[in-house]
């Protein structure tokens, strides 16, 4: 396939350069967060603490009086050191340590040894004591009699110490995904900890977690086969993963599952590990909805069955005891449905008041001393908007639209709540306009842009994300929890570096640039239209060579993924297949299936001789989908059997088909075809260069975009000039969106302002061949009206004409059945228009004006009368005198 110079530069030379630069880097991966410190090395150096050296591992000590979860994590550290070096250190919890070099692990206030080090000023408690989930790792000289030097891992509280332990493990090269994705370690003969005080500080978001949901058939079938059910044997691995990722919060699987009932060890083990438990937004006071189905009496209706419901909820709080939980309060209808039309705000407020009385009575302390949340999910936000309120200590859990677009955020300058605000987000969803459960379709740049809005508006008490079956959401889960810890460490320009560092953490430095790029591209391509929504008609076969170009992108990605697979050592291939190769092979194959079906139908319409051959090819691709799934299920001796059982082909409405269904293809009798054959899939794809779907970054201000074919198409980041004003600046969001990148303004909390002379705007130089009417189409990320009010706005003008205001949200409501919203999330774009009349041909300046914060521009298209229908819009126009960027 022919490759353009810009594609060659970005995809071949740049990864090669990065490969050369990283070849000499330390072999240990450290943190995935850009700019984070790497403090463990395989090399000896001045002042470095020998964790393992000369064939000996420094012994570990943790007080038996410390938290059980700390002692358990210390045993994990013992095992991790052996994984990496083959040397297992001794671990003592009773006898005081002795020796030249020892590792001391403990929690302030729970470990007499750590407290003694603080009292004797051997360990500085500054920035540690009294903090939330904070740790330090540092060397202390002569900590006690008989010990020359100690490496101290100290935490401000239970999870602080646990995070310090697991941070040391990550620094040694043990991925948090070592079990869940079979990521092997790179063996080391020695490990040294660099001098200094190593800490990540306190987390920005207090509670950071995941929600296992929509877990049938995949996770349920897998857990049943491997563990006998969704039970404590399975959850032990999940708890450990969450802690290794520095999360602390879990909503457990709920489809036919009862966390506290199915296995009584589930809540006991969660508390021992240090996991804060919750239940989903419609399961009050720790009671799984399935419990009501099994044990409830009468209707799920507070107007007619209040006493029964109160006793049901009371049992949930009593069962909780003193274990860490965030209690969901409020009430939705039976089965996560809206409550009846008769339900009113007064009734819901009475429900909350009664639930809080139960909490106070059963815990023996004021209700405000038990963490609670009220989820403003779907219609519950309407109750809030109509005036319903809950006590100030309750966290208001704000929600997205189930498609990654935040519905509501606190208003700037609003009075702070004692309970604060949180976010419930989605990487997976069952509902309209279509389920999406199969593969990762969540590009990190968009996650970061939306969660940055949340952070900037102060919604930092709880972040929880629906991750479906957990696999295959490994990368976005890591990112979500890393970003929650310190959002300021990962700016828009650092997202690509994060992905590369994450790839390095799993596979080492040799292929980090290539793997990072592939991970970003496959999520980007899948987000154009989620696989469950994809069909033969998604892209145009004829206009702008759209289908062939999209297919060329996937083919190139598949070839690159397979090439790297061949270069990896055998020990890494199971992990690589799970994290990289499988989603690329499966997604590329699905796109090729629908592309072939589209070709088949077009060929049948034309009576082409290759109609039947294309039908057979489509059937073979459908069969290959099942083969790719079986290859996944055979990994690691069948360890992940059933994890890819989710159906994804043959949707006809929002709900999934029970089995994958082959798309309809057409065949013709031999005497009904012409001698002319249509191009084959491979030939057509290879003729198209991926300039439409993957245009390249270019310097601003290098010529005017020239009209060709009756349109001008411009990627948002290719402006000729960005005008900043009034403390508002334009910011490129690299790789966000369906084609190239996006542009927005910061700070995202700056107030709205109508355009005026000198207001913030982007300028684009364009060359038009004739005067007359034109339409400007703005391709915008499907951001919702999170501030409230009439809707987010921007403005457009040519040259010196008055700017035209355009509102993103007239008629758009984030609810099933609302056509504008369903179209926006299905296409992952909001397409808005403004109409203008130009009095002359030649060069003009198109201006895109900032009005409201949060508007994210991806692309501009000027229709001068020749624009043809397409899904992604036409390819970017050439620049006058500069060629194609």
C-alpha cells in the first residue's frame, strides 16, 4: 500500500526515533503517569538501598498490630520481589528485625515501629500524619539498634501503606495487570531504591472506583467456570487489582448477583483488603436489587409497602456493621426503571429521611457520620432540577448520559457541600440507542477532557466508572484511576505519553511507542461508531472513498499489530493478545465484514460478476469473528474462557441479539451477472490512503485552504491564528475526535461571553472560487449542556460580518427516544450549521468564536454547493500554495 510522506514520518520514523531513544533507558517501567518519578533501578549507585543485591533480598518487617490488609499486601510484596528476582525475602510480623539492611512497613498509629521512628525523628511525619491515603518510601539510617539502614514504607492510614507497598512493586516492574492480563515481569538480578523521599501525595479524588455491570454472559460465565461463581475467590483478585491501581471503591456485579448474600466472605474480604464497598445507584442501603427479587414481599412501592421496604433496608445497614461502605440512598423503580408517574418530590424526600433514620438507628451514630450518596441518574436529575434536596453531608453523584458525556456539573461559585459532588461515568452500557459491551470504545483524550470538566468544577468526592466485565477495559480503567489520583499530572498534551508509558509498563521499552500508538488508534477508530452500531451503510462506498479509506486504516493497524507480535518474546504474547492484538484483529475483521457486505450489495445491484464471491467472502469473515474469539478463550490454557462471549453482530434495535447473526448478503444466478467485476476488498482498500480518517498534524498558518469539489474541509487544529483574550486561551486536544484532534478553550470554568472585537476566536484562511451562499458545518464533540441554561453556544463569521450565534442543544435531551441525542451519541458527533452569503470570490477568513465554555470543535466544512453525504465528512482540503497538510 502506498504511504504518504506525512504518514511515513509519523508512523514509521517517529516510532523508530522513540525506540532508539528508549533503548538505553532503565529496564524498569515504573509509573504509567507522565512525569512521575522512577525510583527503583537494577543498577547500583551511591546512596541506593539494596532491596535485592548479591543474591540476597533484604528482609521485610511489618507489625502484627497493623491492619490485616497491610500484612496481606506485605506478603504480596514478598511474592513480587521473588517474581522479579527469583529471591524471596523473609517476612516477619513478630520479632523485631535485625541485619545490615531491612525493609520496614507500617501505618502511622498502628505500627509501634513506625510511631517510634517518628518520635525519635528518624522519620519525618510531615505530609503524612493525618492525611488521606498518603505514603512515603524512604531510606532511614540506623533506625534502631542492630540495623544499619532501613527502607521505610509508611502510610498515613491503611490504604496509604498498601499503596506504598504496591507502588514499590510497580517500580520493580510488576504490572497491576500481572494476573488480570497475564503481564509477565522482566527478570532482574538486583533491585536498588534511589535515595530521597518518594511519595505521590494525597489523592485529588477521595473515592475512586469501578462498577462491574452488564456482566452476563462474559464475566459470569468465566467466573462460574473458574471459581464456581461470582464469589470471594474471584473478588480477591479484583480487590487486589483495584488497590494496585490505587483505587479504593467498588460497586459489585449485580446482574443476578447478591454480593453480600451469594458468598458471606465477600464483604468480609473486601473490608480486610481495604476496599470501600457500595451498591449501584438504584440499590439503597447495601441491598442488591436481586435480594428484593428473592426475599422481598409485596410491591417495590413506598406508597403502598413502606414498612416492608424499611425493614428490608434496615437489614442491609445492620448487616454492614462497621465495615467501610458508601450507602446509596433514594429510590428508583423496580429493575432500574423510573418510579411511577405518581411519585413526587415530597415522597422521595420522605424516603431519604426515613433511610437516614434507619442509618442512625442501626449504626448508633448520627447519619452524617456514615458516608452516603444520592445518584442524580436519568430522571432523578429531573427531581433535583425541580427542587428536590438531600442533607448537605450526602454526596451528590452526578452522572454522564451513559455514553461518556457529563449531564450536569456544579455551578462555578456555588456554595460548597459538606458531602461534595461525585461522578458516575460509563465505559460500557446496556440501553438505548444501542448496547455497547464488547470491546473498548473509550478513547483516553475524551475521557480526560470530560473528567477535567468534573475536576475543574469541584466534583472530586467520588469517581466511579461502569466497566462492564472489567476485561477488555484494562487501559481506560488504569487511566481513569490514575487521572483521579492527580488530574493535574496528565494534561491534554500528556495523554499520548500516558498511553506509551502504560504500554511500557506491560511490555517494556522496546515497542512502547508503537504499542501506545496502536492502543490509541484502535480506541479512536472504534469510537467513530461503536461496533454494535456499525453496519454496511455506516460509511459511504462512493463519496470520498470513505469505506475503502476506513478499511485501509484498519488493515494498516492490523498489519502493525501482527508485526509487533512476531517480534515479542513468547512470554509476552498472551498479554499482548489480550491488550492489543485481539481487539485490533476483532475490530478490523468486523469492519471488513461490513465493508464486504456493502460491496456485495452494491455489486448485486450492478449485476457484477463478483457478487457471489463477495457474499462468500463475507461469510468467511463472519466465521473468522468466531475463530478470533476462540483464540482469546484458549489463551493461558483456557484461563479466560467465556470472557469474549458477548454478542456484537446483528443488532436490530437497542438490545443485543441472543447470538451473533450473519448480515444479509445477496447472490445472483450466473446468467444475471455482467463480465465486469468490482474491485476486491483488499484491492479497494489498498488504493485508498488513510488521509480521510487519519489526517496529520501540521503547523498553523501555512496557506489558505482551497475549495475543491464545491467544499472546503478543515481539521480544527489547523487554524491560521488563535486569538486569546480575557484570560481565555485556545487549547488543542491532541487525538480527540473522529478524525484528527480537537480544539477547546481553557479555563473551562471561565464565564460565557458574547463575541465582540478582540474576543477569543480561531481564524481559518480559505480560498473560494465564487461568491454566493455557503453553509458552514461545525463538527463538535457531543458535549451536553452541563452548566444548565439554554445550551452551549459558539459563533461563526466570515471576514468582518457580524458573528452568528449557534446553540448546540435546542431540542436535545439526554434520554432514550430523543432523536437528536440518540443521533449525536451514535455518531459521536454534533453537527451544527450556519448559513452565510459571500459577496466575492477569493480568500476569506472564517472565524470560529468562543461563547460558552466546554465547546469542543473537531472539524469545519464549508459547503459551497458540492458537498456529498458521508459519515466522517470529506477529507481535508489542500492548502493554497502549500499542498495537502
